[in-house]
C-alpha cells in the first residue's frame, strides 16, 4: 500500500496540483488526500479509481489549455 500512497502523491504533483485542489476536484477534504498520501488511512478501490480518473482528467484539461494558448496567443 505504501507504493500506492507514494504513486498517488507523485501523480498529483505531476499534474501540478496541490492537495487542496485535488481534494476540491474529488469533493473530499484536503486532510483526506493528505492521509491517503501518507498512508494514515487506506482508501477504497472506488476512491483509487476516482483519484486516477480525476488526475487524468485534470492533466488532460491542462494540456488542452496549453495547446489552446499555443495556437491562439
């Protein structure tokens, strides 16, 4: 589970998100995200799925916004 906690943090940071931003997107408290990342609490399979989809969605949105700015300065 420690690897999963570490990976969740790495993915969040790679997306350029704070714990607060990710928590807001997932409709959970910032403390919940912090506990997942530190391993203080275990997360369900459903939350892992939601976390992954949220991070992928937010990363894709950032990339689309960057492309839009590149082609429409």
